[in-house]
C-alpha cells in the first residue's frame, strides 16, 4: 500500500513538472528583501573546485555578473579537479589578501588545514556546496554555504525514475565518496528508489574528476553485467553523463532508450543540451546557478559589513525534454527579478 500511494503521488507531481518549467517564470523573488548597502571597492577570490564542472562554471558566471553590479573585482583560481591544485589555490588566495573568499564546489573539510589560514587572517568566507550543512554558520568558519536542499534534489530525481518506470526501475547509482554530500545524496537516491519498489542494481563510486577517462569503459561493463535489467541511471552530478553516450550508442541504444539517465546534480549547460535533443539524458534536477552566484556575493557583502547571513535557500527544478520545448536557453535561471532585488538591497 505504501508503494502504491507513493507512486500515485509521483504520477500527480510529474504532470506538473513535465508540462512546462513553471519555476523558470516565478512570479516574485522569494529571497531577502533587506540587507546592507554595498561595501565599496572590494576584491574577492573564487576558489573553484574544477571549472570543467558545469555547476561550478555556472555559479562562477553568476558571481562575476553580481560583482560587476555591486562594483567588486573578482579573481578566479581553478582547482582543476585535484586536491593538490585546490590546496595550492588556497595558498595563492591568501597571498592575494582579498576582502573575501568564495569556496566554489568542493568539500571544505578536504582543505581544512589550508582554510584555517584564511580564517586566521580574518578573511570572510562563503561557499557553494562545501558540505552537508547548508545556510548560515557552516563548519570551518564559513559564513554561509549556499545550495538547494540536496535531499530535495535527490528525492526529485529518484521519484522521476520511479514514475518513468511505472514503479519498478532497475537503477545504477553513480557517486563520488571524495565528497560527503555526494554520499548523502546517493544514499537518498537509494532510499527513495527502494522504498518506492525499485531495485538498485549497483552503487558505483567513481571520481567526478576522472569521468572523462572512466565512464566509457565503465558503461560498457555495466551493460554487460546488467543487460535489460538496467533501466535507469541516477548520478549525483551531470558530469557522469557527459561521457556515457558513445558507449551506449556503440551498444545500439537509442538516445532516448534505456538506461535512461537522470541527474541529482545542478543542471549543467551540457545536460540541458542533451535533454533538449534526446541524447542519452532524460532529466536533471537543476539549481538556479546564476542566482546562487548573486546570493554568494550578497552573503559575502553581509559578512564584510558585519551583518547576519540571510538564511535563503533556493529551490531546484525538475528539467525534462517536454519542459524545455517551452523554454529557451540551457540553464535554470528563474525569471523572478532576483537581479533587481539584490541590486536594490545594495543600493545599486
């Protein structure tokens, strides 16, 4: 009875999700309406985990756009997907002596020792996806960790797979144990799939930074192991699906055929393009990356000004091919006036 009730709820919810990206046209900005005026002439450093990651790139673009509006200078340091490069970037940021630092797309616990130097120097830090605690006062001296609710993202992706398979998908889950939040997201995917009557065929732990080399042969191996039982792929990031297509095509699988791919990630441009054209990805649960870039600048302005964090948590959107037929662009960028709202707070 529980499984049937859950599935009925999913069927109802998916009708709303696939008839158009309603979240793209929100009527009003639901974030902060008050805060400190712009601190003038600041320089901030963005520590990007890996600029090849579409989510990190999208947030960085939003930061740069917001910084131009508030009147700040931005320096971006690319961690290039490795722990060593990210450690070097933290050291370089300290040497630059910025007014603020943005940790963009990597677990702050990984660089705890290096980031203690930033805290000791009295440099405010905000972050995007730096750990499991989102919102104000995140661990490691982080003023605000900006994100959607990761469990909500995973729930939406898993519910889509259940509905798409009529309640009985055979799922392979892709995650990366380098990141605590990635394990938590994958565990939520597994929980929802199994509680809804689906089967998790395999839990694959493979590094996001190595997907270009690993995903081709791994996909071939998984097809050999699971065959037609593998109906859906769920991953904690869109990047896993950037490199699966050729192996699926070589196996004679159509771009809209099984295994269908859904991401509990952040909605990269490449994912939007694949979904729009029916090329080996069916859905992504997208975050408003550009908006989150603006929020990071606002939170850093609050920290620099000695005022409290806003506590704002953005909502994700389930992106499908049907929904994209009624929209343009390859990003979830809510048409809700957030740019104007933040500019008004800053007095710009």
